[in-house]
């Protein structure tokens, strides 16, 4: 049976290194299968987070040959198996052990976003045209690969000033909701730092759910921020109408 | 912020675990945009060979003070700021030049090696927020270029069609699609509404938003196609105007 070498990171915050493991290559195998094979036969103490193995729980995020991916959706036959396959933990988050990282910062950011708030007296009826946009955002499985690849977090570590693509998607799903009455544009500008995003679309490229994060969430939100804070014409119109800046 | 070095992942400019040729995707942009920038600058300052009846180069349209009554330099310098600003602040071009020229980042999951980063929160990049105003200006230019394209059917001898006519027509069609597939227009036309079904003109704006969304899905393609076409249209008119080639009359 053909074999493939997996070069898996082993270690924790104190340090570590990549270790080679030879794994039998089985037809239809995904990277997570190979990692499980290592865990089952060669390194029972290998830490790896996983759950559904079906691309829906968002747990098995890692970096395979340098690219942020779900291990359960990365087929071995799509990788060059003539040389070692490098499997590393997500770079943007604090390392716990081996392939497991601490993603709890994301849940703290999530709490900053005001939840759905229905407009007073709104009729609880929605037209399909109004929810088409929002439904795309509901596909998010919170794998945090978009957060991992985003250079504002990954390279510049702006965790205190920037929410990241995942939370722009969540904000967009609320901001564009036909029944919601809250405004999050000030939060987006001042706390979630949408201005740090320079729309290089890496988040869209790695999203396993193929959500058009940049075009359908981030850019429309940036335009809403422009409406509120940068466009003198819309600001004037709002003033004439007597609407306050949220 | 993770002490990522603990995970054995290299840091620094160009450092990555990626094994593919990640840098190759930036090459077309560097080569084509670089060539376009050099050619456009040269043509803007050249100040001649921009008109051969009935063709007017898109770099010089609308033509202002060609006889140099009050403007001593090339007329192109007066107008190029509009289209240039529209492209510079365009959401597609931003992605491309942030990656290819500013290396911010050079590619996804590739190290930058830069310490300070402000994104679009401070000068000069905060000015990207005025993109919609450059869109308004671009619409005026599109109107002039449509006039020029229609004017290109009317030769001194009367109505006709030359290769230049078709070149100018194709150019303005591509420029129009690029302009009207703009992200800002998509927002202004309907994207800013939360509820299409309960807003004034909501259904009409939903139709407009959907149509622009379809065009917008290929905004990158239209950006490239229109940039190349405008450069080639100018080149064709220049070659005809300076006598290097002869325009073929088809009709």
C-alpha cells in the first residue's frame, strides 16, 4: 500500500517542532483521516480538534501546506503526496497543544455585536427578496479560517481594534435583516475597525462555505459606514430628514 | 495575539509554509498595470496625435482647450484625474494593488514583515471612502465617451463605419459595463436598503440591485477588459493620427 508522510506540528506555547509520520494512503482519504491514523497508531497524545468530519461543525481548522483549510474537506489526492504534507495549527490564535488553538477571543468579539432587535411594531412577515442576502451569511460554520488568514489579525495582531471577517459577516446578517431596527455602523467603524480591512479577499478565498465575504458582507458594510461618516451628501440628507447618526 | 512562532510557522516578509508559487498571481497585474501606467503617463504628457477626424482618443475626452488659449500643457492632464481616481479607489483595483505593489499582504497566508499597519483608517488610504464620488465623475466621462463613439460614425464625407468606429464602440461598451458594475453603485441603487418590499420604490431598486449584482460578480473581468481596451483604443487612434497606419473604412 502507498504511504504518505505527514509533517505535523507537535508542541505547545513553550515551543515545538514538526514531526514526520508515515501513513498508509487510502482511496478517498482526507487529511483528518490521516491525522486520525497518526493519532490511533503512532501518537495517541496528538491534540486535534474535530467533531463532524463532514465540513459542517467547523472544528478541524488547520493549515495544510501553509493554506488555512478544514482538514476534513481536504482530500489527500488533491495534495502532492510525493513530499511531506505539512499540517500546522492556525497561526492567528494562541496555541494550546499540537493542532489545537484557543479561539475564545472570537466569542468575546461576538458578544460586542448587538443581537437582533425587531423594529417597534414591525409586522412579523418577511418577503423572500428581503432575506435572500441574509441567508448566504447563515451558512457560516464558524471555522474561523477567515479570521486565521486575515492579515490584520494574522500579521498585525490587531485583536483589540479589529473584529475580523467572521464578525463582519455576522454584522451584515443583522444589518441587512428586514425586521431589525438596530444600527451597528458606529460599532463597525469604532470598535470592530472595519477600516483596517483592505479588502484583499483572502477571507473569501479560504471560506469552506463559499460565502462571498468581501463582496456581499464587508464592502456593503463599508459603504454603510461611508453613508454615516464620510459622505457629506448622505449626511446632509439625513440631517434634513432629522435622523440622528447611530 | 498568538505567539505564533511557538507553532513553528515562520514570520517575516515572504515567509510562508505555502509550497505553491503564490507570487505568480501578482505578476500579470504588475506587468499589465505597470505598462498601462507608463503608457498613459507618456500619452498624457505627449499632447498630440489624439484626434483624427472623426476619432478622439479616450485619454483626451472631453477635449478642453486644444488650442492652448489658457492651458499651456497637454489637455489630457486636465481630465485624467477623474478616471484615474475611479480606478484607484475601485474595490477590485484596491485588492490587486494592495497585494501586488504594497505587498499588504503579498498573498494569502504569506508574511509581510511590516510592523505598522493602519489599513484604510488614516491618510492617504482613508480617502478610498470617496469612491462613490469618483463614480459620479466617471459617469460624466462615460457620457462624453458615448458621444465620441457616436460621433465616430460621422466622417467628413458623411456617415460611415471604420475600424476605429468599432474600436471606440467596443471600448465604451466595456467602460460602461465596468462603471455600472461598481460596488458603490450596487449599494446606492438598492444595497443600502434593509427591506426592499417595504421601502419607497423598493421593488424597482431591488431589480436594479439584482442587475448590478450580476454585473458586479465579474467586476474584476470588466476592470481588466476596460483598462486594456481604453489603452488599445488610444494606441489605435494615435497610430492613425500620426500616419503610421491607415484606418480601414468598412462602410
